[in-house]
């Protein structure tokens, strides 16, 4: 899954693809580089980000979603807002990527059920505004597992089958560095949920804290190291900004795996 943030303020590419033509071009380039899905977002969910109103979020993403879907690209929409989700699905998106796991507004859950779309259910403690203010867990892997299991059950209850779902432990969403590392080490646990396991570690700040690289755009080696580690533990959907580099790393990983 390649990322296009049509935002002025995303943590690693804010402002880069804010003009609709730039967003479309970026999405096409990611698909050409080997992304199976292009994830389009119009609201940053970085720590401390404030919410964007639905009309503005639609204005940002709809031209990009429409153009990419017309090209036959499988588009996911990264939103917590049912109005935005409805408009994006009508414009041709096929997947809801919701960092609130369809809890921010129950209307999103019903939209996914009714439209036959797929969904990525992401764990987040709190909201982006405050999620990094002293996050706490009893046992981070178990707590996140129980939450995601509950969300899969809630989806099944409205008719969304697990084969339309991916679960994502939400790296960096209300987690300390230790929580994030424990989740990566414990990824295999999430395979028991019977859905695709997804992960977004790409360029994230805690990787830079480990390696000492302050510039998100330079964190490609860090992102690849964490991504390949995750693939070895069952992750099958990687959300990344650097698709070409990831595809090349994956080619080697796959060649080694099949020997
Ligand atoms: N991370 C971000 C946004 N959406 N979706 C999933 N499924 N998993 C993630 O880990 C995830 C996500 C945050 O990264 P980004 O979109 O690059 O930045 P921003 O939120 O600042 O736009």
C-alpha cells in the first residue's frame, strides 16, 4: 500500500502532494512502482494534529480518488469521517482505512457493510491530538489484540466477513517506543484474528529515535528493516511512502524465502 497524503501538514510529506494534480501524479507513480493499493488521505493523524472538517477533507481527496480509480487503481481512503468515506467510496475507492477502526462514528461501520467495501481496522489509544500524552497499557500486545478482536466481531455482526478486513496494531498511535517495539515483536499474535495483518511503520519518528535520523524522508533503511521484520512475522499489507525501495527489498526477501 503506497501513501499519498493530500495534506499541508503530514509528518513526512506534508505539502508535497497538496495540489490535486500532484496527488494524482504521485498515486500513479506509486502504482507504477508496484503498489497494489494507493492510500489517499486528507487529514494528518500525526501526534498533535487537529481534525479537519469533512468538507475540506473531501475537497482535498476526491479529485485524487476519482482520477486514480478511473485509472483502475485500487484506492483506499484514510479517513475517520463517514461523510468523507461515503463520498470516496462513491468516487471509486474500494477500501476504508480507518485509524479509529470504524469506531469514531458507527455510520462508517454501516457504510462498509452496505457498500461491500473492504476495511483496515487500526488500533489507536486516544485521538491524534493527545495520543502521545503518556499512553499506558497493561500488556500492549494483549490489549491491542483484544481491541482488534472486538472490532472484527463488530464487523462480522453487521455482515462484513473477515476476508474483507485487515487488522493493524497502529504503530505510533498512542504508544511509546517500548510499546511500538513490543507490538512488532508480538505481531504473530494478530494472525490468530483470521484477517490480513497490516502495518504502517514507514518513516515513523520512533524509528528515527532508534537510528538517530531526524529527517523522515531519510528513514528508508529504518522503514525497510522494520517492514521486513514484520513480514517475517506474518504481516501481508505494508503501508509505505517509498514503494520502489520497498518493492526491491521485498523481491530479495521473497527470493530468499522460496529457496
Ligand atoms: N499511519 C498513518 C496514517 N494512516 N493507516 C494505517 N493502516 N496504519 C498506519 O500505521 C497509519 C495509517 C500516519 O502516517 P502518515 O499518513 O504518513 O502521516 P500523517 O498522519 O501525518 O498524514
